[in-house]
C-alpha cells in the first residue's frame, strides 16, 4: 500500500519581533511577568489570512500545484462568516474544482486538519490536500497573555506521491479544558488563572496524550528521534518531556521561546522545524494542546534529502527586525488611535472584488498572443503591439522579480513610515507599481531581487470587509 504523508512543507514567520523587555519597560508596574526573548509580531498589513497564503506559497514552491483540497486552521479568521480557505485557494490560483474547509476555534485545529487530510487521501487512495495553520491572537495590554502569544503560519501538503514523512498514526484526547476562550465580540484572549493552566493543563494533558499514543502503538520514547509539542512556559516545556520519558536530545526547542505561542499554527510550525533537520528513518512525534491534545506520528523517508534549501527556518529566526517601541506594536494591532487614518478607505465594493478576483487576489494579468508581452493589470489592447482582444490569462505572483525604481515617501500617512513604492520588473516580462513592505529603507536598491507577498490592504470595520492585495518584499534566504 502506498504511504500517505507530507509531500512538501513551508512556513511564514513575520519579519518583526517585539522584545518582552520592551513590553515590560513600557508598562512598568502594570505589566505582568516579563522574561527574556522576543515574540514574532505580524506587520500592520498582516493577519492570519495573509500569513497563511504566504506559508502556502512557500510550501508549493517546486510543486505542480495540483491540489484537491485546502484546509485552513486558525482561531483568528478575519471573518466570522465567510470561508477563509476559499479566499486562500483563490489567492493561490488553485481553481474552483477543489474542496475547501476551515477548522477553527481550537488550538489543536492544526493537527485535526492534518488528521482529516491524511484520512481523506487514504480513503480515496490518491489526491493532495494543502493544510495551513495561522494565528494572530491578541493578549490584552499588560497581561501575561500579551507576553506569551506570537504570530506565524505554516503549511504542508498531504498526499501519496514523493512523501518526505509518512503518516504512521495518531492519538486524540478531547477535554473541555478552560484555558483560553473568547466570546463572539471579544478582541482579546481571556484565560483562567495562570497557575491553574500551568498545573492542570499542559503538564497533565500532554503526558496523558503521549502515553495514550505509546500504549496504542506499543512503542516507547526511545523509538523516536524527536518530539515537538506546544507549551508557552519554557521552564515547564523541559519538565514535561522528562516526565514522559524523553531525553533532552530528543526534544525539539520550545517554540514559544523562539517566536511566542503561535496558537493553531504552533504544531505545524513545530513540524516544519523538526523536518528541517530530520534524517531518513527518523520517527517524529508532534503534539498539539487545546481542548485536549492530539499526537501525530510521522516517519521520515529518503525523499527528505531531495527537499531544496533546507535549513531556512533557523536563518529566518535570525533575519528579523525588532520593533523599537511598544507603541509601534500597539499601532500595528490597531490599539493606538491614529485619527489621520479615519478617512482612508479601500475598495469596499464586494461585487468589484468578485469580478476582479483573479486580478486582485491571484495577481493575474494578461499575455499578448501576438507578441508575447505580459502586462498587468489585464488589458484588451496590447501595450506593445496594440493587438486587440488577443490575450491569454497570465499569473505574476510566482514569477521572479526585481526592483526597477522606487520612491521613499515620508509625508504620506502610514502606520509604519516611510511609505515605499516602486516599479517591479517580472522575469519574463511585465512591470507594475507596488508598495514595498518588511524592509529597511537604507537597504533598498534598484535591481534588488524581490518577491510578491499577499498582504492585508485594509480593514473596513463599518462595512465589515477585509481587503487583501499584493506587496513586494525583499527576497531573503
């Protein structure tokens, strides 16, 4: 029987970091806790949706993009009623003939989505599912949760062709454990007393789940090369693994110490982190926590050595930009009043977005059938040879690109000044002006390589619309 498992993987960690010491210094006596290290912070133009798309782009590089289903796991979907997975599939230009589903409202939704995808491919005997997890949660200012949570995303494809890590089994626990919660209109996380979660949650539920798995499959801790699990308390993270019987060398680093607790994305990011260093034959356990726990068991195959550019994850942890002030973070999250932006609106005509969805979400232009010139936005009359209605559909989002010219504008209103925009040249032809993001103004140069990144363009609270578009970011390893 052909094995089912992970056939490719990718991730997206925000460029920005916020030091926990910066939070403590800003809040003074109001701040709870503190601690060392940084947490990953989504940019002002990022949310769970945009991060998921960018993680999927990374995952689908060097694949044929033949996807049968898209599943999105999150607790922070931009819409309460509108399928996020459908928007992701549109942005990725995957077509409409596929299954889409959102797994939401639980921190273990990421592992639940992987479980579902593996079952679906196994039942059908074929197919490829794209599973992505992302979260952008908010702890209330001054709370311990604000210190803990971080932002990020990861994605994997599940199939039975060129599997890099075969899915060997799972074990699930379901508990209505009251650690985190939010009502419909809550903006910030609510949590019970921190000591209660520290004593009754992670250190009891995770060991119970892992021991249940080991008993189910008649295995022992020594049978595994790595175990990766979510626990926001770094000190408790190490003691949990020891309590189960794993040696320190078998335990993946505590993700919460590196990026903060990434919510539903944590187990997927943990999985990517382990696969980056895995060897053929390694047995891997990935454990989620939230309303119970789930354990996923993968065996690494020889195909792992064929994955290009492995080792990027560790580099991305170092290639970051620190936010200088806590106030900048508050502005990013919309928690600091900025009256200058009150009159700025985006394209809120949903019928227009629907009609132009390939142009806006999938970054499609046209290519002249007569002279072969790509052009964006879509044209009826070729800008080069003036042929009329002789156009083919043409995708730009996945093309290599470079910066032809740029402008740095310190006068335009922007949450993260300065505003930088410029003309982007695409490999194979095509030029258009885009905003640049995630950059150091002093490092921008004409001719520098860039890549397109899916970003949140606006959030219209009055009309209940979140708009997305593409920006250019400096290409990083």
